[in-house]
């Protein structure tokens, strides 16, 4: 060991110099950013329940905001359209001489008058009531349009949320399978080196592992696609993990057959409001045959040597060509009403057939799921148990065991796929627009 006799020769530890303030800030910045980034996963790990996703989408939808503004606009127009027209201020000069000694004089000729007056058109009470009724029908139509837009929004959000939820369950199932196969492959590779397993068994396990990894990648890709779809309506909340699945075995309207009455269908409601607006237009066109009266009052000032005067009068339009004007307007409004009625009837037929098909599909998925839950899944689990017992006893091969395990996973994925398709149909049936708030209670057994 080297010793130092002279203490001055002993190497001294270099004292660190204080860095500049800017350098200290730059050195703290990465650590601060790292600390702040730690809050991101905590915030994004908060579960996103199904009902909250629908609520957030409705609150943040520009389309729903636009529909609210349209309702407010129609409401204001309904009030203003039922008012009397504004009075008209009229001013002028009557009988102004343009020749002779008094030309262009406002006070020397007794007939020259400076006039100022007011004219008011009086619309009939019944006509104004019909205008207000038409405005109210337009407000109701805008509300129906909002409900229809909200129905489409809920269906799309629900479909994307359910797609992500079932893809998340499939990923969890496949991730468990991949971990099991990875462990089995590593065990077999060690057994080959010791002579207790064959290379064929290792290759079979590797093939199964690669297939499971590919399925897992596809499932996670579906999750990412669903998240991108949810980002349109939920923004940054779309990355939050989904919560428990809703109860897709119950419809909001109760009896599925009652849905074909279309009492709660938003698009049919819009068609019915279109018909109501057309009927109001027809009644208003019929009332328009009765002309409105206009009353005018004027004060006329003459020269200083003459007395002032006052005039009043009444104006009434003469419908002398009613066959070419008013009657044609009435015929046009009735034709528009007939078109609205035909469109509504056609739309009702279309949606009634669609709902019957969706109800049949939803019920069919339920029957198939009951069969798979009671027969396919138990058979698949028993097959795995038997294959493992045979392999451990030496009467079965590893390939048979892996095939049984993969078959069980495929069966569970098949059930998940059917649940997802049934949930999609449930979303279409449950979110028709103006139905009562659907049951969004979570069903714990559906997330297994």
C-alpha cells in the first residue's frame, strides 16, 4: 500500500463548484418532467364506466350543442312570427306646384301640404295563432332532430366502448395463454437438453406460442382502434380502461315486441314532426285566403294662411286571381303534407322491419350463448383436464395437451365474440333516441 509522508502530497478530493443558476434549472427539468409524467398513468388508470362514457360524449358533442342552438333559434322565431308587423312611418309632400308663380313653394298654395303619418297592418288573430302553432311545431321538430342525433351518438359511443371492452377481455385471455405457453416452451427446452423431452414437442409448443402471440397482437390492435374511435367523443378520457359491462340481457323498453310500435324511435319522431309542420303549413295556407287590413293615419300641414288637415284610410287586398295564387298555394301545401305522410309511413315500415330483425338477432344470440355456456365451455375445460392427466401419466402427448388448451381458448374467444355481437345489437335496440334511460347497471358475470 502506498503511503504519503508529506500531507501536502496527499491527493485532496476536489470540491464541487456551484453550477450556474440556469444549469441548475436545466438539471432539475428532466427530474421534474419525470415526476409529472408519473401522474399520467395514475389519471389514465381511472376506470371509465359505460354510463360515464355516454354522459361525457353528450356533454362534449358539438353536434348536440348545435342542436341546442337550433332549438333556441326556433323558439325565438316562433314568438316573433306570431306578432303584428311593425308600423310604417310615412312622410311626404302633397300637391307641390311645379309651374307658375308658386312653383316649388310649400306655403303659398292652399293645396300644398306636408304630410306625416303612420300605417299599421293588422293580421288576423286566427292567422297569428296558426303562425305560432307552426313555430311551435318547428321547435318540436328541432327537439326531435336533437334526440335523433343523440341516439346516433349514444349508439356509436356504446359500440366503440363495447368493442374495446370485449377486445380487452380477449387480450387478457390471450395474454394468460401466451404466458402459459411461454413457460411451457422454456420448460420443454430445458427438458430437451436433459433428454426428458423431444425436439418435436418443443417445436409444437413454439408454434402454439407464435399463434397465441399473433392473436394477442390482433386483439390489442382492436383495442387501439376502439380507443381512436372513442377519442372523437371523449378526448383524453378515451385512454382510460373500461369498467364493468352493462347488463345486455335487458332492454330499456322491457318487452322486445313493444319496440315495433316505434313509440320511442327518434328518426320516426322526426318524420312525425315533419308531418305536423306540413299540416300547420296547410292550415296557414288555407287561412291566407282571407286578406289582412291596413289602417293609415296622417297629419297634413299647409301654409300659414290655411288650416291643417288630417287623413285616415283603410287598405284591403283584393284576391281577384285566387285560382292562380291562393288556391295554388293551398294545393302545394296539401301536396307537401301528403309527401310528409308518405315519407313517415315508409320510414315506419323500414324501422319496424329493422327492429324485428334486430330483436330476432338479439334473442338468437342469447339462445346460442346459453348453449355455449352450458355445453361448449364445460366440454372444453374437461378436455383440458383429461389431456393434462393423460400427459402426466405418459399415455398422452404434449401436442394433444396444447391442442386441448388452444381449443379451450378458442371456445372462450367464440363466446366473447358472440357476447360482443349481442352487445352491439343491444346498443342499437336500447338507444333509439327518446326511450326511457336504459339500464346501465353493470353485470359482473359478463366480464368474466
